[in-house]
């Protein structure tokens, strides 16, 4: 038993001596817990605003009030577009912002919206047109909930005005009584009865609210009996895009992550076993050795990307632009070569670098939007995602596969990837611990 305890204590002491392994074994889980706790706590409080674009084609008091309510919402960051150039041009401009990942969705308020707000008993529910980024379905569902909430608020505002409500009820009754089709009159009879007794209903509701009853059977709100808003939702994709084109970019990025981590571990092994020391005997400079490792990492990452893209074609994925896809893959490789170099200097042993590497990759994936929608994160965490090559890689790959990006639109994500790769490589080379090869 004493031998067993001695062996166990020896391993514990070895772990304690390896500062990096000890940190990521005992303390990094706390970082994850705090990060997820921050994200969960942000719901309904500090959550970052969702970016949308609104086009008002109705230009009435009702539509203006609805747009203002959206703009004043803490959950939404609203960009409004004028329709002066024409309805179709305004719709196209809004959809283009969604296509370029500048906005999560576009919301078009069609003509007749204001009339439907003022005359719900006659004109039917308010209608909204939503153009959604298909890779952000969760945010789209949340957006519909927010829009429904604002529509309810506006509808309830109308219902609170007794004079307006009475006038609407009378208008509805007049419309029904003018109906000559007997079958239609029969189907509208319940609504006619409701409108005829609306004053009684309003009085009863006011009495119940005044009593503040806790009985759930009498909790009646003015909007429960009808649907206040109707959504028409479309997704913005390239003509030939399918579900695999939308999901494969994330798979490709995870492949690049795995390849870069594998090469970082290879560099650590060569340093620890003395291979790098023996290679320095040859007439090779240190920079040449590290550039050779970087090139190997880039080649392997590129091969992984090529295999995954070839597999995607078996599922009907056809890139919008093959040259831009090549550009996106090249820049993704450069970005992850820089990540590889940084990871290789984070620890002296394979276990330390492996733990640090996957922990770092998961963090980058989270803030880059590859694990959860960025709209669910607080604003400061969304801004932190700018340093993640994962988010930029997904944007570049999507742009070439199904977003129909132009060369000018690819400059942003590709430039960010190249910058991350260059900075990561330079920093990694400068802090690389060559003495570790002699241990």
C-alpha cells in the first residue's frame, strides 16, 4: 500500500511542477463555468443587442410607432432603410446586409400595416416580412418572439383606448352586417356576438384587473382572442445552396483546428526529445526550422480542408465561386498556422499543450460563434470574438460557398485571418523556448 501511495504522490507532484497542466486542470474549469454563467446571466439583462434592418414601406403613424418601439428595445440594434429608391430596391438592400452577415435579419413593414393596427377587427392581423440568415436560426426564432411582443404591446395600446375600441367594434359590426353572403354571415356570427358585447367585456376586464385576482381562470388579456401579427419568413441563400452548404463551413473549421493542434504537439515532441537540437547541427537557422514546421502545418491543414470540401460536393454543395473558395481556404490555413505557433509555446510537455490547446480552441469557438449564437452573448463578449480566427474562417468560407461574396467583400475576413496568422507566428517565434530541447 505504501508503494501505491508513493506512486500516486509522485504523479501529483509532477502535475504540480508543470504549471501549465496544473492551471488547466484545476483553474481553467472555473473560467468555463464563469463564461457560461455570464452568457446565461445575460439573457434578458446584459445580452448583446441583435442587429436587424427595418424597412418601412407603409409610412403611416402605426408603422412609425412600431419601428420606434423596435429601435427603443434593448434587445435590438435597429438600422432603418428608406424606401425612397423604390420598394424592391429597399428590400434588396436590406437582404444584402443580411447576406453579408452585417445583420441577422431584415424586417419589412408592408403597405397596409398601419390600417391593420387601427382596424384589427376588419383588416386582420398585422403582417411582417422577415428575411433571415439561415445559419442563425436560433436568433431568428428569438427575433420572432421579440417582434410578437412589440406587436402585442402596440395592439394592447389600441385596446386600452375605450373610444378607439368602441369605434373599431362599431366599424366591425357595420362591416359584418353589410355582408350579403349568408354562409359568410353564419361564419362571422361569433365575431358579431363578440363585438356586440365588447363594452360588457371591457368593463369585466377592468374590474378583474382592479381586483388583481390570483385565480388563473380570470386572467384575461385583451389580445388572447386573436393573432396580432402574421410573419412571412424567407431565408437568404444562394440559388443552389442546401443545408450542407450552411453546415459544412463549421466542420471545415473544426478540421483546421484539429490539424493545427496536432502540428503544435508534433513541435513540442521534437523539442522535448531533442530532435530540434539535432537539426540545429545542420546548417539551418532557427527561423528556417520553424518556417518549415509552419509550412508542414499549412500543408496538412490544407489537405484536411480539401478532403472536407470534396466530401461536401458529394452532398450537393457547389461553391458560389471556386476562386474565392481557394482564397478562403488559403487564408484560413494562414490563420491557423499562427494559432499553431502560439499553442506550441504554451507548455513544455505534450499533455500541457494538448490541454491548453483544446481549452483555447473551445474558447475561440465559443466567442467566434461556432458553439452558440453570438446574439445570446453580452456585448463585450461579442467584441472579444474579433480575435477569434474561427469566426472569420466561417465567414470567409460561407462567403465563397453560398453567400455570393464578391472579392471586395472577402477582403475583411481574409485580411483578419492573415493578420491573426502573421501576428501569431511572429509572437510564437519570438517566445519559442529553444532551451527546452536540451532538457
